[in-house]
């Protein structure tokens, strides 16, 4: 800003008065001067006073101009300083970016989301190592009469339900995941290093994922959340039966999933589950205490593997801040059954499930091996969340297409009609402390609970507490009639199981969870050559789980 010279009007007036006064005094005659000397003196005094006022005003103007010049200079200096600081910040940002790139290229380590994370390849590649550990304990309280007629006495105990260590490597749009599982149902299997997943996934844009390998194809609403986020210790029995046909854990599959805000769709071609090429052969050995039967897993290289398709369409057509309405439908179709003998002739399927709490490995209901040419499943899904209350349910139908074979018997043939089995569940949960389970569009279902206020004795924070209840039924009986052989009716007496369940969960933080389940179970099952014996079992059970997940 350039300095401008100002002329005070008061300064010009003072000069004019002074000039006029001088001229007046110079033009007076001698006699007038003598007579008006007193008047001149008075005028001169006034002029001097005015000159002093003019000088004071001029001084004030000079001071104001000097201040404006100083302010302009300060503004220029401040602007220059700001530009300098901005330049320094830009230089520092470039330096940080270079350092980060260099660090990524050589390898860096963080704890992203609680998981050890290694970064390399200029920040484009990451390797994460996670952990899921679930330790269960359960006790069974059985009806003595049903124990005698069934011949089954469930055993109390403990079980390492899941011990999974996921290794997740990402580079650009490609993710490779390998997750061994050292737990199981029960744990301590012949080969304790069980594979949960091993696959490649390609995600070129948000919402779309194509995957190949051993993975978990999407089927049913119960498959949407991680097993870390279950309300109860296990899925409903009918959902496990359906999953084990063509989906479930460690299933060889190729396919894709796509989601948007209101819908989720997925489709996979599937084969055998990991280890499905092995068959179990019973051998007997005699020891000092008698005959002991053992099972040896052998591989049949000539087997024809199962091929199937699994699909799911789901979403939330209506939702708001306080509510989500979920609808969906899932299904699967087995096109070619696993041929499980060396001659590649036998095609069989058996539907069964373990008790709801996986400490005892007895299978209380079981269809036994059924000749089959194909299997299908379908199940509608429905769920509703309102604030911290959630209710959901599904119905499942399983159809078995069987081989029609003629053989000697009553009427000269054995009936082998196609059969359908079914099951359903409904469960509800209430988060007592007020947190909510929101909707997870990427999986087409309700996500787990996020801990807003972790347990802290110092502040009195308890952490979230969740209560729930469930009703479920699994029906593996079809066309059975007591006192008639299954070969006569063409049916299957696999049994029926009804469960009433209650659960209470506590979340100290996002990585810890403690669960308690109570169940009332009623199993109705007929056995014997003519289905004359009731071998069902009635019992109550209580189970506990401690979980750590990162």
C-alpha cells in the first residue's frame, strides 16, 4: 500500500489567515497603526492561537497516516509469513509421504483394528493376522426314563469350539485368505489342523466380490453374521443341516456376491467340503479288555465329487434410523451326488445334527444313509429390528430325490419315494443396556453388537448385556408309521427335535464376550425293525462360552 500525502483543510485555513493578517498589517498607514495597535495585538494573538490548533490537527493527521502505513506493513509481513508457513507445511507433507512410502516399501507394522498388520510394497500390500478363540463348557440334565429307553447318556465336559487364526493378505483389489482351525465339534479330531477357509477374492469396485477356493457360500440369514456375533452358542439345528448339504464352512466354491444399500445377492457353484474325499472305514482290533472299534479315514481317488449351486437374494426394503425390515430367500440344488464307493455307483446322503451344545458328539436324530440322485433346499427369511430389539426367523425345506429300486419284499418291491424334510426357528433378542444391532448390507443381515462403553469399574460402566429366547424344530421323520417297517411305507424315521432356548451375553469390550445358554430339548425318535421302540431323549442343558476375537 503506497503512502498518499494529505493536506489538512485546517492547515490551509491557518496559512490563509496568516497571509491575510500580514497583508493587512503591511497596508495600514502610520497613523492607523498607531491608533489600532491594540487591535493588531489582539488579532495577532488570535492568529497564533489558530496556528497552534492547526499544528495540533496536522500532527494528529500525521500520526494517523503513520499508523496506517504501519498497519499496511504489518499486513504485508503477515501475508508473507502465512505463505512461508504454508510452504513449510507442504514441504513437510511431501517429506512425510516419502517417508511413509519408503517405510511401506521396506515393511511397517501397526495394530489396525486390534490385528497385527504388516504393510509393504509401497503401502499397496498388507498382511493381517487375526484370532478367534471360543472355549465352551456344558452340562446335561436328562430324564432318567428317556436315558434308559434311548441308551444315550450325554456327557458333561468342555470343548474348544473354534480356534481360528486367519491370515489375510491384500494387494490392490485382490485378497488371499488362509484360516486354519484348531478347534472343532468336538475338538481333538484325527487331524487337529482343520482348514476353515483358503481362497482368493477379487473386489474391483465397492459392493462386488468374486471368490474362488475353500470358502463359506452365502445361504440363509443365520449365515450372515460372523460366528463371533451369534446370539446363542450355536445356530439352530435346521440351519446346520441345510448348510452341510451344499454350503457351510470350507466348501470348495466359485462365485460372486453383490450388494447395495437395500439388497444383497450371491451365487456360487460348489463342490465337496474340505476333506470330503475321505470315507470312514470301521476296523476292529482285539486288546486285553476286548474288542475295540476304531475309524480310519481313507481316500477314494476314483470318487465322483458332488456338484451343486447355492444362491441367496435378500435385503431391507424398508429401514430407518430406529428400524430395519429384512426379507430374503435362499436355496441350494445338488446336481450330482458324491459317489462314495470305489465303483462310483453308490450315491447316498445322510441328514443329521449334533446336540445344540457341542460338548457331546452324539447325533440324536439321524436319517441314516439314503440313496439319492439329487437334493434341493429352499428357505424364506424374515427379520425385524426396532431400536435395541430384534426378532428373526426362517423356514427350511429339504427335498431328497431318491433312486427307485425294485427288490424282494412285501408286495414284491421296496418303496423309495422322494422325500421332504423341514425345520424352522424364531428367535428374539433384547439388548438390555440400550445398544443396537444395526444392519450389515455387505452380508445381507444383522451385524454384531458394537460396544460403545466398555466395562470399566472405575467409571461404573458395565458393558453391553443382551438377553434372548428361541423356539426351533427339526423334522427328519417322513412317511413313518409305528409298527410298520420303513421298507413298507417308503419313509424315513430320522426323528424330530424341539428346542426352547434362553441366552444371556455380556460384552466387556469389542474383543471379549461371555455367553450363557439354557435349553429344554425334546427328541422324538422311533427305532427297531418295525419302528416299535421309542428311543427319543428329553433333557435340559446349560452351557457357557468365553470368546476372544480380533
